[in-house]
C-alpha cells in the first residue's frame, strides 16, 4: 500500500457530507436508509458518529453516503454536489 493513500475521510471531507445532508431533501434517517441501499455497512449511530468526526469513516463508506446524497440532488436536477474521494 502506498504511504500516501487515504483510507479514511478527513475532517474537511466530512464537511462536504454534512453540508450535502443539510442541503438535501433527506432527513437523517432517510439519508441513512438511502446509504444502506447503496451498500453502506455502518449502523445509524455509527454513521452519525462518523459524520461528527468521532470515529473513522472509510473512503468506501464516505463514497456510498455521498452517492446517496447525490442521488437526491440528481432527483432535484442539481447534479452531483458532494464530491467523491479518490480511488
């Protein structure tokens, strides 16, 4: 593994998720259900803790939550507002 490879979202990355959630038409619980539909693996409380920065959020889980939010934005014809983290 490359020493510079990011495996968890950084605190500044979490700002995008929190802002996206605030701008979406999804409540916390509905966003979590959409995240699960994207293949998300974290429980509701684990995801909330990760969004607050109280636990690590793996890049894959970040991208799944971003996809759930972006799907809502696409439905609103706003495009993808939440960036995905690199592969």
